């Protein structure tokens, strides 16, 4: 995945994170008022979603530096995107649609996010100055 592709991916996820967060704050206010126990799940989804959109940008930056770590940075960007989809996506499904079995998917997304951070570390290690 090129740095351009990673930046575009980060832009899409960043856009969606803000849009979904705003929708939750305004469009779903009545839903969360009726189901207050679901709000923290939604908030966690948006927090991780937006944070990892920025992490994809960090991966893109590491790709632009080149060197042996660029490969790990590409993996990191892919894993962050997969993690957003699986982790935040499952939490959105739980909190908005109340599909509780999606809770089984969240740990897979969490593993992808953790692996993404490990890849960032490997990229930095291999590109040590």
C-alpha cells in the first residue's frame, strides 16, 4: 500500500469518525437517552476510530521515509484500518443496532490494532537513525 493510499484511507476514516460521532451526539440523542448503557460503547467506538485514523497517517509518514521499515509501516496502516472496521464497527453495531453478538468481533479488531502498533514499533526499529 502506498503512502498516498494510506493517506486517503486515513482521510476516509477520519471523515467517517467525525460524521459518525456527530450523528451519535445529535441524531441518536433520543436513542441514547432511552438506552444510556449503550452510550459508553458508542463513545469508545468513536474514540478508537478517530485515534486510529490518525495512526494510519503516522504509518503513511513512516512509509514516505522509506528504508526497511516501510514494509512494516504498510502493514501497520492495513492493520489499523482492519482494526477500525472490526473493533469500532462491532461497537457501533452493538450501540446503535443493539446487535450484541457483535461483541465477539471486537477482540479481533483489538488484536489488529495492537498488531498495528507493534508494526509501527518494528518500522521505527528498522529505520533507526
